[in-house]
C-alpha cells in the first residue's frame, strides 16, 4: 500500500509538471523573454551617438559663398516660390456637387404642387380648344388649357386628350443635367389608353 501511494505521488508530480507547461505558462515566458530581448536590442542601438545632420556643413558652405559674393560686390537673392492658381481648381472645394436646388415657390398655386398630386375632375371639348378641370391637394379647383405651366418642375401642358392630360417637365438628374419627363394624368385611374 505504501508503494502505491508513493507511485501515485510520483505520477501526480509528473502529471502536474506536464500541466504546468501545457497551461500556457511556457508561451507566456517565451513571450516575455522575446520582448525583453527586442527591448535590449533597441536600447543598445540608442547607445551610440548618431552623427548630426549634414545641414551644418551645407550652412557653412552657403555662408562662405555669401562672403565671397559680398566681397565681389554682387547682390544675393534667394529663390522664392510663388503659387499661380490660374487655371487650377480650388483643392478645398468638393469634386462632387451635393447641393440640391430647392423647388421654387410657384407664381400660381398650380406650380406649388407636384404633378402626380393633381387629380382631374373633367375634360371639356370646345371649338376654342380643350380645357380640363383639376383639383389640387388643398381642395381648390382650377381650369387648365394647353401651354399652361403646372407643377414644381415647370411642367408644360402639351396636350389635353379625351381621357388624359400630357405634361412635360424638365427635371435635373443625379449628374445635374436637365432631362425631360413626360407625365400622363388620366381622367379615370384604372383606364388604359
């Protein structure tokens, strides 16, 4: 029985020594040792005095040249650089134009609303031309004829047909270019042409 306990103690000591190295203590010790060696290398490199910059000999040569020029009576000038900004863009201005124009307040109430928000009440055919009665989102009714300006994007009424109104607007796209957009307002919503 005594031998078993001594054997078990020896086995425990061996297994604990294996656990000692397998718990990551070995990697921690290696990490600390390598960090210490690297720090020692850097500190050893700082021990030597670095040579001063070569600005001092260049400065002395420049002063000697100035003295020789002064002795000859020549005027000394240092070159100065001036920036010419003609023909160059401002580096502080964004290349991408992000400013979006706000829609202008219209001269008439018809120009204060988007074309898609306008509803047609009826279309009248006469000898003098075609007229359309529309209702704005504020509940007010107006008579329209061909050529009138309507909508926030300066849309022109191109044609008043039997069942619809054709409106052409000029809208800026994402590049800032004006594109024409044609909108058709129908007398009855589910109706096809």
